C-alpha cells in the first residue's frame, strides 16, 4: 500500500494518495482530491517517506527507519503507516484508522479492499472528493 504525495498544479495544494500497489500507481493517473485536477507533480519518488522540506521528517529519510517494515506483514505495515501519519501531522480520517485497525487485526489489504468498496484506490486526503 504505497503512499505518494503530490503537489496539485491547479489549486496548489498538497495531496496525499494511497495506492493498493506500486503497479497501480504506474497505471493510474493521480487526481487532486480537492479540485479534481489531473496536473499533479509527484513530490517523492517512492513511498511518502521523507524528502519533505519539513525537518521533522528528516529521521524518516534515514533508510534504516524502513528496516522494520515488512510489506508482506499487515501488522508491520499498519504500524509503519500510523507512524508516518503521525510524523506528517496529518489526520488521514476514519477510513485510514479503520484500515489500520483491520491490518493490525491480521486482515490482508485485499480483504479490506473487498469489504470497503468505497475506498477505491485512494483515500486519506483531507477535504471532499
Ligand atoms: Zn487541486
């Protein structure tokens, strides 16, 4: 479940998008969840770790902070994503919390996807869709 951050070139806001897989990122055009614009610039090349101008993210830029992340372990993913959310200081909304709870209870991302059809390929950006 990769996280990418984008800058919308139409409304200038920062947009955080969640994807089911890296291949989906390549296949799908990101869309601004604030204005619907499709002219987005990806702020980071892979998983939304680090490379923000905000210094409090510096420690996350250290590759060793990813050492504990096992993408095949939903609990590990959930732990890591919660940490990311906290470090970014963003409230990713109730859906995010529910997904994290389910991951921590051992459900696979695929199962969660199936039982929460509203999720689509993205969730988490503030504001309306
Ligand atoms: Zn926009």
